[in-house]
């Protein structure tokens, strides 16, 4: 069994962003620009592994920042390019060194808390897009549940390929499709036996890849969760149950907002300052009203109330 690795939340976020990149081969220097510490931590944990070079650099020529391909010179034993005067400009190996995600290790860490059966390495179903990870035992499922991993589902081409695949290969009962794509960017599928879930939404700890069996089971089988009346929520606040109605919230910011409001509601100090709640949830870009937070839907009004600069949950 693979031991769960504790990393910073920033490192986990960077790993999921790397999984969503167009290319599976990424310049380490580009990742360093996002966060050197997070990149080095992922390399140390071997979740990112060396993968040759991405020989593209920014050439400063005639005061213009222009991308150019670096080539290998056997004579000079270095990568580089010729500038507009014909002069050879050497490019350091570390500047174009590439790395890639080790999906086998990453997926093993995601599912370390489950009894899993299947190949030691994930099996590609669509090259660089979808992998078969095997099966896991999940509370509520009649049989071991098949698990896939998919990336870039916010890309219409990637989504179309996944939709076609699950149409050709329907599961007997359910299938869990884990993804690095943020929940709010995952399109709706009509093939409801496939549960497409962002990894972060079911993690037991934001600084670990490990998926919580309890949170995942509640997401897949919400009807089996014992709930408080008249209102309750899933552990990740992605589901709110209100008098038998199930409301789903995909946005991480919306879930953080619900977390703040439910903490106050359950502590008995229901009223919160609206401005403080929005700030704590991450709305720092001028969003100053719940109608903007929940744009396009009105079901939140059935349990969130606001007046005179305050807000609270009132089921």
C-alpha cells in the first residue's frame, strides 16, 4: 500500500493544474514561476518526474520577447539558438528541462484509503486523457466500483471523447470518474451512472491527495447519508439537503461560503456580516451580492436570507 504524502495545499493545487495543462510535458522553469517551493516539493515526492526537454525559450531579439525553438549543438554540446546576427546563444539545460506527472503514483495516493483491485499502473483508455484505474470497494455499492481518471474535461474536444467512451462502455451499476478539472467546469452528462468528481471535492485533507471514502460515498450515494432535518449538508458543502430536496453546488467559492454560513448556523450564532462572509469565501473582486455569487440560479434563496448587511441560514 502506498503511503499518503503530506504536501502543502499549494503543491496539491499546482499538481492538479499541471494535470490540466494542454501538454503532458511541462517546463519545470514555467512551474517554478508559479511556485518554486511547490514545484520542488512535487519533484521530491516524485509526483513530478523528469521528462527530457521542452526546447522552447523566449528570445530577446530587437527588444521583442519572441518564442523560439532551442536546438542541440553536438559541436558545442549545448542547447541554444542563433539570434538575428547569427550569434549562437546558449540555453541552460535547467531552463528547458521538462517534467511530467506520474499518474500511476498520483492515482495510487488518491486511492490509498480504499481496497483497490486492478493493474499496478493505470491503463490508458484515451491517450493522455482518460485512464482505467481498476475497482474500489465503496460503501453503498453492490459490487466493486470501477474507477477512471480523466483530465481536461473543460475542453470541448476532451469532453466529447469522454462522452463517446462512456457511451460505448456503460457500467453495470456505477462508475466513478475522478478528474483534475474543477467542479464548476465539468459539463453535465446525461449518462447518470457515471459520477464525474473533482479530486479536491472528495479529498480528506486539502494538503493530501488522499480521497476520503466517507466523502466519496456521500457524493455517489447521497440518499444513503443520514441527514438532519430540515437542513443538512455533505462534508464538502457541495450538497445541501433541504426538506427532502437535494441542491448541488460545484463552485469551490460557493462551498466555502456555505461552510462559513453553516458553521454559524450550527453554532447557534446564525447572523453573519455579509461583507465578511464574502471576503472569507474568496470573493474579493467586487462581488458584493449573493445574486452575483449564485448567478443563474435562485434555489439558494430557499435557505439563505439577508438584510441590512447581514446574512444567515434560515431553512
